[in-house]
């Protein structure tokens, strides 16, 4: 019959290990900061559970039975594993760790910071693996953060629940993009020229997205929407191969402009920036590896913030 682990007091195993190592109940009691009667009582409970005497009297204390001798090695390994596991939650060595972290991103943020973050991870933690996820349904994202299926989220939408922590990373300026060689949109973009064109827009994935200040402002304009797409990258590709205009973060547009042959324009009206945040669940707050991950993402975005400050927005195409 298999043993029910729920019926075992794991403290009994630490007593067993101490008595086996010391060969003396009094010395084991001192090592464990227990009284000798308490050690004897613990051994009695473990004997009843194991149906074996475990230790017999010897000239200078006690000696293990054959059963106890065979039991000690797996007990010692199990206790060491528990100790390492508990210590590992507080310590993290990026040079030797092969831990995998799962990062979810929205609005093309993986393109904005992904290459620099990959370089940072490679330089500091050559065996750590980063697994990326694109944000779909927002409610499932918050559930995945709670459950530990996701480590962090980089996004412009914040959760409303109190059990999440958010750190501001970047205020993303908004830009208008058009393909190079567009027959009408070439110089500084006016409001009339913008509204005269057809547009590719990003389909919102949640009510939280609908309430974003940028989206609310754009809804004030009577735009001719030709196509809704599901991702910012899809928007950029469609714009690059059509005469439609699109709106996206300037940092992402700058990353894609050369590869997709896009021109970048300042909006012909004032648009609020989109605040990018790093979000995690409060249960990961003290995890050393998790802190390392968050510090790395913040470090990469600090560099991006400095670069954006030095790169003044241009009112005309590039």
C-alpha cells in the first residue's frame, strides 16, 4: 500500500537526518535546538510510520538499522532539494541559470525593445531563455500573470485589479505612416490631406483598449476606414503596400521605416502619447530572477527613452 504523504510531518525527516548524522540523540537535539525528549518523541512517531526501529542503542549513542541506512540517502537528497529550492527563490545567478521567462507584449513592443533586450540577455545570462507571447484577450492575460503562465507584460493597457504592479517605461509619441512613393502624401501632413485619404486601423481587443486616450481622440475624426487589422505589424505592412495611411507609435515606426519603406509624419492635430508599462503580479515581487528580468527590461527602455529624447520629431516625411 502506498504511503499517504499528507500524513507525514516533514519535520520528522529533519530529526531523522540529524540523529543519523550525529549518532546521538543528545547531540541531535542540540543541533536542532530541541529538547532530547522532543527528539525521542519525533523518532517514535517516525518508527510507527516506517514500521521499523530505525535506530538501536550503540556504545556511544545509537546506530541505524539497515532500513534507516537505506532511507537516509533519499531523505538527505530530498531535504537538500527543498533547501536549494527555497534558497533559489531568493537568489538568482544569471550567468549559470537556464531559467525560462515568458514575456507578453502588445502594439509591436517586441519589435521596439526585442533586439536590444536580446543583446542584453545574451551578454548577462547566456543560458536564460526568453519566450515571447502576443497579447490577445486582455482578461486571459491577467489570469496568466496570476497563474504564473506569464512573467511580465509590456503594454499600454493597465489592469484594474489591485493585485498587479505596474512600472512606467515610456511615453510613446504617435505618428502617421504612409508608403514611400505615395502619390499624394509627400510633404508636411495637413489635417485636410490626412482626412482625404483612406485609413488602416487597429481593431481593439478589449474594452480597455477602446478607452485609450489616443483611440478616443482619433474617433473624433471622420476618417474613411478601409481596413481593420489585428496587429500593429499588420497595419505597417498593409500601409507599406497600399495608399492607405496608418497611425502607430513613433518608436515602432522608426524601427520599421527602412525595412518597409515607410514615411513618417507628425499628426496634423494634437494626439496624446500612449504610456507603455511593465506589469507583473505582486506574488512575483520578491523573486530574485523576476527582479533581474524586470531590471533588464527597464534598462533597455531607459536607453530607448534617452534615444527618443535626442531624436526630435520631424513635421515632414523621412
